[in-house]
C-alpha cells in the first residue's frame, strides 16, 4: 500500500510558466522544473526588460527635459495674460496720469505763488519799437501794422526785427511779469540783453542775447534758439508768465491759466578774460524786457 508521500500530484507535472504538462522538461539550479521552450523565452524577455530598464535610466533626464515647458512657452503664456488685462492696465495708467497731472498743478501753483511775489510793472519803451509796431498811450500794449511808420531811427530802435523792449531794465535779483496773449494770432515774448543788436539782422537766440517763446499763426510754438526748439503744448496759452532769476541763472516761461511750466533756459553767468560777460550773462550788463507783439 502506497503512502500519500509517494503519490505524485498532477500539479507536479505542470510547467509554472505555461501551466501545461511539461514539454522537454528541464531543471534550473534552484530545483524548479520548466518546459525548455518556456524557460528560454522567459530568460530572453528578462534580458530585454533589463536592457530597456538600463537604457530608460540613462534617458530619464532627457525625458524630463522633454516634458519641461520651454522658456518661450512661458513667455507666450505671460503675453496672453497681459493681453487679457490690458484694459485694467490702461485704466490704471489713466488714473496715474490724472494723479500726476494734479500733483504737477499743485506744484506749479505753489511755484507761481512764490514767483508772483517778484512781480514787476512792465512799461514799454516806444523809442525801441520797430516802425511797424505801435505802442499804446499807456505803454502797456503793442500792436502790429503792415506799413512802416515814418519815425526817427534812433540808436535804441529795432529797424529789422519786430520787437519792443521794456522801459526799465534789471541787472540783479529776481523778477516776474505776465503778458496777455489771448486772441492773438502771432506773438513773441521773452527777455533780452541791453546789448542786443538792433540794427540790421538780429540773432534771434540766446547767442544774440535773446530768450523768447514764439507762437506762429498756425498755433505752432517754439523756443528761439539755434536751431529753434519746437514745443508741443496741450492747450493754447492765454496768459504767459516770465520769471528771471539772475542768481540761479534761470529764465522760465509759464502758462498762467493752465498752471503749467512751459520751458526754462539755463543761463551762463560766467565772465570772460576781458571782463565782458559771456552768452546769457545777466550780471552787470543790463537786461531789459523783450515784450510781446501781436499780429492782427
């Protein structure tokens, strides 16, 4: 009678890989049995997997790089967000501009309030007026006529440049005056040195001793210089303020009603070797007003 230990079960004749009865059974060192074809196929597949794993490890960093978004893609995404919020940005910029404008007006208000304390009374000198310019009886206004008047050509008179100077000149300190230009189609206002050339061609620039703001009939504004400096004003000035500071070497123009600064000259107050003042000198050599003349 056989014991149960000597009886071989059916499972002992089955290959663990194909789960079928052994075909050309073989044993491996650990004592397990397999079909020869099954174990060979298994080993081949294991080697392939091992090779793929090895190669995969080497390429891991490449794969990660491929998955990482490129910088250009990041920038594209940012630009899309920027476009989505362009309206918000414009509104913020508009509010900022309004705030800055208000702050500039406050600053200019304070500045004008300070310099108006230096206001002087302007009286024009008819003896300096070009023959085509007529000075009013109160010597506060000047107008242009198309024909030359038959008047004495005294040494102080401009004979070519349409200009008239103030009666009183200043050689030190600070002074401020305002000129009404409302309704005028062409005007020029500023200050001039006493030594400005009055006969023949006048150098209309700081080099010639003239610092002036000019408006043509086309509402174009410019600073008299070499070459002229164009200005782009947001509003048409109705009243122009002129402030001269000898000590600081500044000549400034303001739009009084708009409460805005228009332009400033920096003046060189140095003295040359002969004791004569260089361009833009204000000290010792008397400087007088170069006042407005309107076109009619």
